[in-house]
């Protein structure tokens, strides 16, 4: 929900010049983000470090698994050396060992899946939020909304309705 709300705020609705985040007044409940636990904050931080989303020819795309795994292996992996025994060529030779460098990602698969899912949710909501009539994914109660926010939403909805159905006067 947090990421969808963030995408909705960052999206610029059609026929608008600035993102929703800049359209609302300070203190608006539409700008208020839900509180996060420390684990959720950490996962969001990882998601931002991973790149959040990818740019494609058609717009924003979720992070692809190969690039996400490459990022995780580059920044969140442990490297260690393991000695491997070579097979004896004959009984007279001593056993020989050679070092092999191994690397293992320290992030859990479930954490990588969460990061990928955040990217999917963000890009999906961002694309949908380009529609002026798209409702905020966060529940905003009527008594929290100031009159200025209501007017801005009403104007955007009216404009979209006029484009869809035309002026019937």
C-alpha cells in the first residue's frame, strides 16, 4: 500500500503539468504516508538502492530478476575461499589442493522477492495513476480532507468526464 501510494503521488495525471505530490497543500491527508516498521523501512531502503524501477520504451517497468540478482550479488554477498582436492594422477604424487573463490548473496530469497514485488506494484500504480480519476490507494476519510483538495479532485474528475462524454449542454 505504501509503495502504491508513493507511485500515485509521484504520477502526473494526463493534462496536468506537475505530479500529484505538488498539487496538494502541506498537511493534506493525501500527502501523509503510512507509518512503517523498521523492517519495512529496511526493505524500502534496499528497494531504493536496487534502483526502484527500470525505464522502458513504453514507460516505467518493474526491475527484472537478472538485474536485481546482479545488484544483490555485487553489494550484498560474502566471498570466501574453499580448497578443493585434485584427483591423484598416480599413487606416487601427493594430494594437491587449489583455492576456489566462492560468493554467496546474503539477502534472503524472500527479501529479493519483496523488492521485486515493490517494483511491480510501483510501476503498475504509476501507470494507472496517470488517469486523473484514479483514486488514492490510501484510505482518506472525508473529515480529513480540506476544501482545497476536494476542489482539485473535483476539477480533475470533471475534466476527465468532459473528455469522455463531451459537453451535453
